[in-house]
């Protein structure tokens, strides 16, 4: 666990005041820097000690075998794993021939600061070698948001007590030795030293390495250059070999003198471009970085983030800890999606190798919804990537004897990479999730051209999949049988409520989009009778409901399943899937994560307020939150049905997921969807924001521990500010010409906001929601203070 005291509560920084080697892997994830294209784990500059080295390029992967004890028709034959690419972070330092290693000699002080406004990782420490020579080191690292291919480090060394001879070795290193990633020797062999050298060279004060993966045949280039400053009597040497390049700086410094190295690193990769093209690309990126210079890169980074925070910041009064955690989360969501450019947002972003670097459905249902309303240009790119993989999804559908497109549950390139078909192949809801991300983006931005060029085909092919996957029974009811919904503890079941409701919206959205773009629909081979069939199936969709209990079963018959014995489940047996067979989980009333509750968020238009309250009360005692995706969703609906203190506790759990390592796996990378879900918990939960139709809906209400919250979101090019206080809320427009108006609904009442005049309206009193629902024994969220922090 990461100890709370290691991260003092500050509004715009995450500060580590001492170095805990037992939690170094977790801190490497927390201090990771990325821009959606490049990702650098927060490893120490000198490389050792480390928890898990990591440098990643979005979608750069190696193929590996998917071993099966018993193979079956349609099982994926190979997997994909993100590759730890050439490491450009390394700057090793020798002090009078003694390697700087904080495990030896004496470390007097050590501090790292992730600056959420500057977009930098700052490190300062003072160290004495075993011989007694003391140096003070400062380094600042960034991954540029404005220059996509560039990372940079400013590294400074000063002697403290004696004149010393310093040797700094700045390196590019490929095929670093990593901890084993799999116990299966076939998988381990495929991932060991996955990069083959194609070219290496020296240039100026730096070097170049070009490699290619052995199996996936992806080519990457990494190049570095340096600006070196020292008083005099120094020397710079450069050398390069197949898997490493090194720039060595030697100098003698007296106390008060300083060695300063600015290191620029450029990365590029492609499955198609030639070696000369990649070589030229990274060299051009280095030229642009040198032209900007270190100070210029810092200024560009700050300007980019000033604009981002002006749109994305959710300001909270009353809970400084949650305020810090929310900003930390939004910063990492931005880092995951800012410059993806026709590539996806992985579950861990570019912060670690967890989940093999795969993309899941939570990108479309947690990350993209958040970015849609604060930085919509970052949403268009991952959706274009999904469109680019349509041909693979169509191939997969054909293999499964379906029409349309069957998108993978987990992937990097677009092929299904899950070897466990009940959670993978059967989780068809990914198709509706992608369709809903398309609908949401177009609805929020009004980007009709995107809908025509990309979105329509995604909607059509997923609708075709649902139409061929489902069937109409003798009573005229449309069913989707044998599927797995978001909750992985209930698999291969009939009529999953979430899947059916999302598929229903998918079918209707496809039909409406075809009406808006009839010529394009004709090009896609859409016929009138096909659209009519979609509409009929949507209307006839089975929506499971238990009349006796007055709740919606998660799947058909769920409410008659045997109850899980939570009272006799030891605390150390969570998460359940690591300690109990899936067979036992699948046939009992136990949920890994919110499922019906998730449906009530994204398809809230399909439920009455009374149904929401009963459903929430029913599923709370059965949801164990073994998934990081659950707490934010439970926060949204807990707030909607009036359990504000419970919503507040779930908000904090989502926000602190990685800062406090609540799931004990932050070492493998951050939970990007959960961090995005923190924004949803605030804006959709306490702000009551919904986007079911053409008018944004709000129903704001604060818990007692938060005295004020304000946020902004974009709707059809208009930036709306929502300032929530305990008894009233102010709506205002932050852009637009005179006369610009926006219509919204506040707790069901129509409100019109103009650029000239903000509108302040009262928040209606909270009706008594009844007793707060209980959770499974030992799985209760930690309550938040009911009074604002002093």
C-alpha cells in the first residue's frame, strides 16, 4: 500500500517527500508522464533501483501465443502485449568513479513533485558517496503535449563539499531486462528481448537506434540529442551499438559550479514506413525541440495545460484531499488521451504494462464520455481508430457466424486477445458501447461530418451485429441470449439488462443516423426493410423485470439465483475471482462491479425514479467492487437516488484508487477509467448531468462535506459553467457572441442561459431516500467527513 503521508495534500502537486523502496513500483506509476503517444514511467533518472522499468509507445506491441489447455473453434490464436521500448530516461552519474546509487553511501534528502499545472516531474536530492563526496542533483522531466514525439529532461548537478570529477552517461537502451511477465515459457520467450536492431548511429551530441519487433514487425526509432553546459575543462563523447547509444559528459566541478544537461528524446513508430522515413521523422522532431529549447518546451507545456484546466478543472470546497485526487486523475486522463491520433486509450494509458497494454470497453464508457465534454477533439481520434479496425471486427463476426461487426473485448491492434471466451467473446456489449460513444460525441459536438464519414458505419455495422445475434420468440419479444455484461461474475447468461438496453439504443441510433444520411446509408448497403427491422427489434427488446420484487434482474432469472454467503467470506478472500472458481461465482447473486446500476446511469431514460431507488437498494448488498470501475458508477446513482453520504464515499474511493493503491495493483499502471470516473462521479453524480437527448439535463446536489463545486463542460461549442452551492446553483455561458443562448433542464425545469446573464436557481429539498442500503460485510466504502475540512 502507498502510505497517505507520502503524498501531502496540495491543490496542484503530488509530492513525495521521502523515497520508499518498498513502494517504488507504485510511485513509478503515479509519477508517470505521457501525452497519448509516448509514456515514461516515473523511474529514477539513474535507472537503479527500480520497480518496473517502462517506456511505451501507444499501440506498439509484440504478438505472443495464447496457450490453451483445450482449444476450441473461434478461440483467438495469438495475443498482443505492449512492448517496453527503447529507454531514453537514463542519465547515470559517477562521482569520482563511484556510481550514484541511492542504496549506497548516504541519501540526505529526496523529493519528487508531479506538477499538475506545469506538466513536469521535478526531482531533487542530496547524496554522499561512500567516499564522502556530496552532490546535489535536480532533474525536471516532461513529455510534450505540443510536440508529440518529444520527451525532455533537464539534469543539473552541483558538488556540495569538495571538488569532484563527474561523469554523466546519458543513454538510449533497448531490450532492458524486465521481471517475468508470464509463467508460461512460450509467452516468456516471445516477450524476452522483443526488439531486433536495424540501425544505430551517432550524431551531434546524441545517437539513434532503430529496431523492429520480431513477430508483429513494427518498426520504431528513438533518437537523442543534448545541450551541455559546464564551466570549463570538460569533454563530451558519443558512441552507439545495436541496443544502446551513449553520450558521456566528463568534467571537474568545484562547490558552487554546476553541470547542466538538457536531453531531448524523440520517438516514432510505424508498421509501414521505411527506416529512412522513421530516421528522418525523429531527427526532424529533435530539430523542432532544439529550436524551442528547454525553456520553450516548458512554456508550451504550461500554456497547453492552462487551456486544459480552464475547461477541465472541477473545483471543490470542503475536501482538499479529494480536490487533489480529482486533479491528479484528470491530469492522467489527459496524458492517456491528449495525442493518441488515430489510436486508442488503453486501460492503463501509458503508465504501465498492466492488462498487457490492452484497450477495453471502459475506454468508450468512462474515458471518452469524460473527454467528450472537456476536450472533444481527443474523442474523435479513438473513434476513428475503432473505425479503422472495422474490417477486423467484420472478420470476427463472420467467424462467429454473425453479420456486421463484432469488436474485441480486449485488444491493441483490433484482434480479439482474450483467451477466456466467457468474459471475452461473450461480452458483446462492447459494440453498443462504441455506438454510444459515437452517439454521445455527435450529440455533444454537433459534428455531422464525423457522423457521416465515420460514425454512421460504426452504428450500422454494430446494429447489424445485434440484429443477427438476437432472436424474436413466439411472443414477438427480442432476446439476446448467452452473453456477458459488464459484471464479469455473471457470465454467458440471457438478456443482460445493460446489454439489452444499450443494444436497443444502438439499433435506434443507427436507424436515426441512416435517416440523416440516406445517401451514405445507401453506399453502405442499408435497405429500408433493414432499418425497419432494427426499429422493430429495439421496440420488442426484452427488458427483464421481477414483478414480485419490483426490481430489474441483472440477467434473466438473476433474482432467483442462490445468494452468496458474504458473512462467511473472509476478508483475505477478496478479490473473489482469485480465490473461488468462476463456476461458483456465475451461478450466485454476487457482482464484481455495478451492472444494472451502470445501465441506470447511461440509460436512465429507461427507468422511473422509483425503479432506480429499488434497483440500487437491491444491488448494493450484492456488489463487492472487485473492479476499479464500480465505485464511480455507484457514486453517480447513489447521488441520484438521494444517498449523498454514500455517493461521497464512493467518489473518494474512485478518486484515491491509485494515490492510495486501493486495489494493490497500482505497480502495474494506473486505472485510467476509474480516474475518468471520478469526473463522472462529480459531474454526473453531484452535478446530476445527463445527455439522453438534445438538451443537457442537470440535477445538482451536494453532500454535507462539500460546500461548493463548480465545473465547466462543452455543449455544441458553448462552454457552460455550473457553480453548485448547498441551496442554489448558478448557470452561465463562458463563450459566445451577444445573444448566444443555451437551453438546459434543472431538476426537470427548463432554464435558458445567455452570455449576457447568468441564471441562479434554487435546488429543491432532498426527499427522504429512506435507509441507506448496506454493502456486503467488509466491503463498505470508507465514509467521508460530514463537515468540511478545516
